[in-house]
């Protein structure tokens, strides 16, 4: 984090990064945000995410909630199998317990 950024700028940057990493479209984000009674238009959201303007804390949090909800709806990413038993790791990256009864 950049210590010279204020909390709103930090939140905007982190939200933008989450959107980019998840591959979400601005339209999808704005539509979900608006469904949560968000008051800013899509141009204002775009400007906020690009650091051109600030939003009130309540609007920033509604936007973050919209982004987080959309990310939760994404399918889980495929994980690589381990060579020891050919199975994929369990959720959280843990390897499955092997049966020692053989």
C-alpha cells in the first residue's frame, strides 16, 4: 500500500485490482452495484476506479460488496493434480488424506 494514498484511494485501487483479476466487466459491476441502491452512475464508478474522483464511504462499500458478490459467483478455478496419487488438491490448497489401509 502506498502510504501517501488516503483510505478512499486505497480502496479504489484494491477494488480495481480485484475487478481486473476476476475478469469482471465494468457493466456487470455497475449493474450489481446499482441493484444494491448505488447512487453513482457508470461514468462516476469508472472515474472512481481510475482515481479521477472520490465516492462517499457508503458508495465505496456498496461497490466493494457488488464486486465481492460477483467474485463469489465465479466458478472455482481448476487446480493442478499432484503426482503422488493423481488427485486434485482439496479446497484451500490442502492435499487429500491418503488411505493408509492398503
